[in-house]
C-alpha cells in the first residue's frame, strides 16, 4: 500500500462499475452544488493514481531484484546509498554491508580508482571502462563500468549512479588465449629452427 491509501484487489471491470456508479450518484447530487461531483472525482482520481503507483513500484522492485549486473548509486562524496541485490554475487558483500561505505573501499588498486575518478570529474560519464575491484575475500574481480554523474540545475553533483558487469571470466579467457597463442608461436619458431638445421 501507499502511505494512507489501501489498495483494492477488485478486478478492473468491477472498479469501473464502482466508478461509474459513483459518478452517477455524484451527478444526481450535483443539484446541491457541483463541488460534490468534483470531490468524488478527485477521490476516484487519487484512488487510480495510488494503484498505478503501487503497480509501478512493484514492477520496479521486480526488475531491480532480478538485475544480474550490479546497479549502484552514491552520494556526491562517493558513499553508497543504493545497490542492487546482485552485489552479493559479484562481491560477496550483502547490500547492508555495502550501503554506507565509500566506493574507494572496493577498488583493488588505488591508482586505478584515482584514474576513474579523474575521468568522471572531466567527462561526467564513462562507458565500458574496465577496472579491478576486490571482493569480500580480497580477490580481484574485473568489471566493465558504465557510470554517470548526475548534476543539478547549477551543474553541481547530486549523486553518481552506474552499472557494473563482471567480466572476470572474459579476462581469464583472454589471458588463456594469449598464453596459447604465445605457446603456438614458440612451437612454430622451434619447428622452423629445427627444420633449418637439418
């Protein structure tokens, strides 16, 4: 429920019938003044607005809770004020352990953190920016970051929000592919040298 408003479990057709009847009664009562009709209309409008808000909040909560990437929001000083439940899968930290901490506590390398902050100060947003974080066990987690600084009408930072995608497996595959390529090149070079000495 929305504060001060109870939701109704009736189907739409039943609500429509109730609204129609309320309008009919209000029109009959209009003889004593149009204000009655206006008040009933306002109550009905508020009822539908409240139900639409509840539906919207439910949809948002469902999407937010099923998000596989990590959504976060920080205040202007970098303290986490919102984070999706997917933070636990990516970092091992729960939402409660994350909220209230400064984002700098989660970077694996302070130099990388400074570079990212410099980029955000200069450009106000970054896309597909690779950076290493550390999980609860202190291990590296590679992420691709899309972050935006939200400004007020005076150009001052209000908050920062972004999405992080875990690319650790992709980075591991890239390293393994490079090692395999290097090994193949060495083997090919050794073979060529062997054949040249025959």
